[in-house]
């Protein structure tokens, strides 16, 4: 058999050359994909809204124990990584501010800088990015695996809405825990700034706390909490949507997980930019 195989000459033109698509075709194909993805996203948001309405009417069907488990996953289990990142962000902000404020002999205002930055921007933003990578990816992987194992099809067959049974508990857990994690992040960021201010810039603890208390007000804190609530919705919906749209293979689950994280982070950054424009226009 090896001799017979070696006798027949190899055909050099047997492999078909991959045709290069025209530029207009590629642009049109990407535009169609973007439009289709946008329609699917809007449809998913609409279904989630209807599920929330059914919950308010007392008609939603999901297990309360699942909600408690997701609250634990989003809240208590996320504290270590949120603690580490928040303290480091506070340290970085204090170092960056100290370099410039030392030029004017205004080191004491490092406390003001760190407090405002953490309360308005960095607390909610960094917590949102952390939760996108940790919880959003987990949601996509869980629902994608259920899609591969045909568990979602089984729920539909039994007349149970996957949006109510799978998405609602995850969404509620994120919305409940994200503002609390943001407040926790703000506190730890301020403590991280205090480490630099008190330990390296000859600012007393009383001075640092006095400056922080004079700077922070409910407007800044409320703004950070409002951002956290919207970020939570974006993260939960992105993770659940990509998981529900996953294909039925292991590679598809990985792609859905990656897409969920990217979608959530892009949504957070865009929303933060919108908030910045609105706050500037409203003078907040």
C-alpha cells in the first residue's frame, strides 16, 4: 500500500486557494453582524424587563435559594480581590497626586484628591471591571455550559422561562451587591491613600480624616452608588446574554465567556463617559 501510494504523483493544485473577499463585502458583512447583534441585545433587554415586571407582579418563577447563593458569590466571595485592588488604587492615586501637589506645598490635599476620585469614579469603575472579569465571566460560562448540556431546552420544554429561572436571580444579586461593594471599595481606597499620606507625607491621621470629611458629601457618594447600580445591570445582562447565545461546543462556551467580559467592560466605559458628560452639563 505504501508503494502504491508513492507511485501516484501528488497533485500540486489540489488545495483550493482561499479567495480574498472584496473590501465592500467585508464591510457589509460586519455591518449586518453588528445590526443583528444589536437587535438580539435589545430583544434580550426587553425579555429581562418583562421578567422583572412579572417579578413585581409576583408571577416570576425562580428558586430563592439560588438568589442567596448568587448573593454570596457576588458579595462575600468577591471581597478579597476587591480589597486588594481598592487599596492599591488608593495608593496609586495618592502617589500620583503627591508628585504634583509637592510642587506647591499642598500635600495635605492628597486626602481630598483620593476621597473625591474614589467616591465619584474609581470605586465604582474598578469594582465594575473586577466583577466583569469574575462574575460576568462566571455567568456566561454557567449558562453556556447549560446550553451545551441542553438544560435550557429542558426548562423551555417544562414550561419554565429561562429568563425568570436563570437570569433574574443573577441580575438581582448583582444589583444588590454592587453598590455595597462600591462603598467598601471607596473606604479601602481612602485607607490606601491614608497609608501614603500619613506614612510618607507627614500628614497626621486627624488632618487626613478632617480633609476627607470636609470633601466628601452625599452628592459624590450617591453618584458613585448610582454608577455602581447601572454597572451591575450591564455586567449581569452581558454575562447572561452571551451565555444564553452560546453555541453547543466547548469552544463556543470559551468564546461566549470572552465576549461577555469584553461586552461588560466596553459597556461600563461607555456608560462612565456618558455620566461624565451629564455631570459636566448639570454641574454636579
